[in-house]
């Protein structure tokens, strides 16, 4: 069992999809062991997405991520990093497999409803970015 960071992004929070996305997570045997709704500052968004700072989409991505509240979560389960990325689907919703979160709810490559860590190492860094150990409840 290990953990990953999930973000329900502003487009999905605005469209009242927190419950539906959480149901997909839970029905796929992943456990939500921490969760909170927050509004990022521009500085937070730039720090979180620092790895993309040289990409053409960086400024728009950061502006979008502060356009409304997000829900940050820690998910626990078997092979959670890869299994959650499978459940999310491809970055661009139009390339995402059927029955993935992004194919069902994503609107565009930017407004793609969810984020999930891309490796165990990044999961650890991203979880620590948002949560203290006191806020995470294993079983
Ligand atoms: P995410 O998994 O949060 O990681 C970086 C994000 O950049 C990605 O999801 C997309 O929402 C966003 N993004 C915006 N434009 C692009 C693009 N052209 N290519 C890849 N990612 C993009």
C-alpha cells in the first residue's frame, strides 16, 4: 500500500463534481486518507508546477489553478500512483480511455478536472506540499 496526491481542479469543483469523482476513486478500491478544499495563491501554483516553468502553458496553467477552490487529497491503495493515473486517463481528455475521470468530466487539456502524482518520489514531495503528517489518516 502506498499513497499519491490527487487534486480535483477548479473546473470540476465549479461543476459540483467532487462527489462523483470521489465515488469513482472509492469504487476503484482507492481510499481517501486526507482531503481539504483550498484556494491557491499565485505563488503556491507557481511553486507546485515549478517543473513546468519553461513550458508555454505555464502562466495560463497557474492562472487557471487559482481561478477557484481546489480539493487536495491523499489517496492510498495498491500501486496507487499508476492505478490513479489509469483512472484519471490521458492529460488531454479527448485522448482519454472510456470510463476514466478525464474522459467523463474533462473539458480540455487545461481544464482536465484532476491531477495525480506521476511517480512515488513526486507523490511524497507533492503530499508534503499540501499536508502535514497529522492530517493524513491511514488505517
Ligand atoms: P497536470 O497533471 O496537472 O500536470 C500539468 C498540467 O498542465 C496538466 O495536468 C494539464 O492540465 C496542464 N496543461 C496545460 N496545457 C498543457 C499542454 N499543452 N500539455 C500538457 N499539459 C498541459
